[in-house]
C-alpha cells in the first residue's frame, strides 16, 4: 500500500515510518511533507493508496490543503488523520461519527495497525468526499452542539493509550506531573498527562466537576456530599476530599441542575 505522510514534526514522521516498517510491512511511504505548500504538489502528483495527514501544520490546517485538491482524488485513496490529544477537543468524536479514521498522537502501534486494516477493508466502497463533507458539517457545529465524548483517551507509559468509557470513570486524581484515572475497576490507570489537560476536556462534557485542585469527579457517581467533613461519597463507597470552594461550587452546580 503506497502511502503519503504529511506531518510537521520530523520526529513524529520518523516514529510513524518506523512503526509502519515494523508492524505494517505492506505499507510503503512514497512521499513526505510538513506543510500545505509542500503537501499540495505531493498529493496531486504522486499516486498513493493512503494519505496520513496531520491536522495542524506549520502554515495552516490540513483542511486548507484538502480544499485545494480535486474532489475526485478523495474517492481513490484511504484517508487517516493524525491529531494531538487536547487540540480540537471534539475532533476525535466528529471523525469517528463521520467514519473517517484517525490516530491520536503519540501514535500507538496497535492503533496504527488497526487503522491500516480498516482502510484496506473499506477502500473499495468508500466515498471519502461525502464523508469529509459530513465531517465539516459536524465540526461547524462544535461551537454550539458538540458531540458527546464517549471514551477518554488516557496516555500511559511508553506512548500506549487506553480508551476508557466515561461512564466507568469515578474520578481523576492529580499528583504533580502524573494523573491517576480511578475507574470502577480495582486498579487506577497512571497517565503522564496532567490533571489540567483532562479537566479542560472533561468539564466541557457537563458531568465532570473539579471539587479540589487534585480531584476531578464524575458527578454521575456522586451519592453524597458532606459539607461538615468536606467529603464526597462515591458509588463504590470511596470518599474523596473537597475544598471549601470546590464544595460550594458543587452544591451550586447541583442546585442549577435541579432547580
């Protein structure tokens, strides 16, 4: 499978090429670029079966590049986007719903293999132009009616990523540069993303609330809040501390929900 890789970070390009060589030997990179200016002649002159495209390039977004491409080309290739966690918060869900595949950076070998296999299976009956238009429509509404995030991508050690259903998350605990994701399972997941990064994403979902500088809790698992103790009781019987301000904000939140 001939592939064009457009990614503005040379280290990421080398990583992806290494993963492809090791885990997807049927894929060969026939062209590379790091910008819209370099990408346009590459996409329009080099024949390929797959385009691996970073969303945010040095001189704009990949959509500015795709706007310049003959729409007929979209039906001849597989298309996979690359996106970094924390940027384009709802892009991941939009891509998933539009059936255009994506890879979350840092790229995981298992997800790379799965994406390649998916493209191989779907290329025969894929109408990428239609799906890209669907994606644009979804993105145009992200300012008002954002698709609900169903799973949280949790960055683990060595670049591995676990996709955890939001409904299974009890709370997130920040500890310096490490964040622990506590779920209904016994053992919490240790992530090297900060609590602040997860907070920016999850608070927009409406169900997660920061009750303490160290704790972001899933309100769907709260069964009791005790202001005198400054504690939040969770559905699994666990208790976590709430700051005075966090507790007051939590009460105000529930009053707004049930008024």
